[in-house]
C-alpha cells in the first residue's frame, strides 16, 4: 500500500492505495461473485476508510484491482498503522497458481 497524508488543523486526512491481484478463474459458462475481494473491501470500508476511486487493469493472467482509499481523520489513520490486511483476511503475499509465472528478479 502507498500512503499520502495531509494535516489540517488537528485532523489528519490522507489517501492510500490498496492493490489486489485476482487471477483468472477456470473457464465457466456463467459469471461468479468474487467473495474474497468483497469481504476485504467490506472490512476496509467498515474500518472507516472511504473509497475515492477504483480502477482495474487486465492482464493475460488476471486483473489488478487498485482502490484509492481516504482516511478522513486521525482515528482511522492510526487504525491504518495497526490494520494488517494479510492477517485479518488470511491473504497470501503471492499466488499459488502454477498457471501464473512470476518474472525472476535475478534474471
């Protein structure tokens, strides 16, 4: 996540980005609901963040979802420092799909 904060009087207002990669699902005839992403966004919004913008960028292997979030006051800004999304939502730092190849950083 990326953070930008501005102090105004005794309130802290700022923005941060939350990026989530959603790998392509197997071929299906019908659409489906991405429950994990919904749960994560619900938790973020219930924590006091406000959604400013949501963008997607499709790739050959899936889609990046980039949310611009605003923390409207010091209480939410302080919560942000303690909010461990990986732990709270049992996320992984990387995918575990054998179909997605990561670029080798040493190459």
